[in-house]
C-alpha cells in the first residue's frame, strides 16, 4: 500500500518530521538511511538539507537537485 507524504518539517541535524495522508507521523533521521553520495551528496550541507519539500505529484519528499526518497521506505521506518 502506497501512502503519500503530505507534510515535512526539517528539525535538527538531518532529522525530519513527516506526516502521511493516513495520519501516521513521526521523526526520522535521514542520515541513518542515506550515504550522502551521488545525488544525495548535496544534502550533507545542512542548510541545503533544510530546503526539503513535499512533491505532491509523487507523494514524497524531495530537494531541488532531484534527490528524493521512497515514501514506502520512510513509512516503514516510521511505523516500526
């Protein structure tokens, strides 16, 4: 089941608050699931990291450089 992200708020360091369309919400530390290489390299800059937005067309979070993370992955991490 695919559940879209409808809200994102940058917190401290590499943590984000996420809320999904089914009401599930929580905090996640992105540094624990990505390796700041390739398309994710730019996210190591905490100011850039905090520019994260929700892309409602694809139902997940993304950054201006095209980096995004599967909403399924994020949902599973928050639910468990």
